[in-house]
C-alpha cells in the first residue's frame, strides 16, 4: 500500500516574515492520518487552527494567505504559505501540524530549500493509512487576459511554466521550463529557486505594508538592468523555476497530491487558486484514488522517496 506520511519528530526554526518584517518562530510537528496540513497560530489565545485548503485562500497579493473564521466573528490569517507547502508536496508529507507565532510563515532564504532541510532533519515516517490522490479526468483551464493555467489528465505529476517579465536581467535567462517528477527530483530541480523582486516596486510595496522583511539575503533583487545580489543567480532558470515552485505550493492547497499535468503562462497565486476552485466545482473532472500496491502507483511515488 502507498501510505500517508508525516514527520518522525518535531522540528523548529526562527526567521523573518517577508512582508511583515516580524520575527517568527515556526515549528513542524507530526500529525495523525487523514488530518492533512493544518496551521496553528500559537500567539493567539486560544490557539487558532487554519486548514490548508484552496477555499481558505482569500488574499493572493504577493503571496497565498489562508484565513479561518473565529467564533466571535473575527478572522485569523497566516500568509506566505506557498514555499513551505511546496516543500511538503515535494517530499510527500500528507499530515502535519504547523505552529507559527505570527501571521506569516518565515521567508528563510527565499526558496523552499530551508524547509526541505527542516523536514529531512526531523525525519519522515509512513503511516497506517493509504495516501489519497486527486486524479484529474478532463482538462480544466482558467484565464486572465494573456495569463492562463491548465490541468490535464496525466498518470503522475508534471508541470510546465512560462514567464515574460520584459526585464533585461530576466529576459536573458530561461523563460520556459518543464519538470516531470517521474524523472526529476524536487530537491535538485526546484527547491533552491529563490523569490525575486524589483527595486522600483519596493517603495510602493512597503507603503502598502508589504516586503517589510525583504532583503538580498532572502530574495533576488533587481534594479532596471541587473541582479543586485553579489552571488548572482543559482541557476540560469532560477526565475521561472521559482514561479514553478510557487505553483507546486499553491496546488498543494488542494489538500491532496495531484495526478495531473499542470501548464501555465504568467500565472500567479490568484490564477493558481482559481484553477483549484474551478477543478473542485467540476465534480466530473476529478476523482479520488488510492493505490493498494506501490508498484501500481505513478513512478515518482512507486520508487524510493529518497529520490525526492
């Protein structure tokens, strides 16, 4: 049986919120089967829980933000969940208690690589329940002008992403990339791609209460012509790979891993969330599946998870 997975033991770290600039303590703890990924705001009394679900996303400006209603009519939120969610998807974690003492997940180095390190440090265990997938049965697509995102049937999980920022520093790099997890490793191919931004936007973002914690230590920063980070890019496809990393995290807010081919052009958090909501609304476009025998699962799941 292809089983659900959680952490072997808790692991914690501290960092800064990219948009809030606030210091944040993050703890990842094991969770029981079928509980999913749930965020807990430990700075609140009582502690407030927010399930990682597409329907809980109500703000997609510069990040994916989850919210939940409290009993007194107030709303609790946790922002910038996409990099952590991407790492959890890439390493196959189904059930997890995510404790955070602020309204934002720490940005760490701007990629999902630090979260991968935390997860591997804690260790991963298989649980006594079958892993549940959402298998896409027919194409689903959403558009916004020239931007689009699509899911199509595929026995496995692969993604193709294209970008067009019309910026000298980006235009000279790879503009389109495909990652197929039947052959590619999440850790090697995706995890280290960092978020990026432009000096020209920083003043406006900070006036809007965003990017308060952004720096050259946790993002690729560009002026009108070039990358300002002394070390440059980690790879020639880092920009488009980070957009793909974000998409993996956004898609994992479905609550279960996808069996599908995702393709997109200039998509972002908003369009990715619209795509999930459209899929869920079309009940004939998907089904839940499990695999009683590991050998019958898609290759990326049938093989040793050490390759992730």
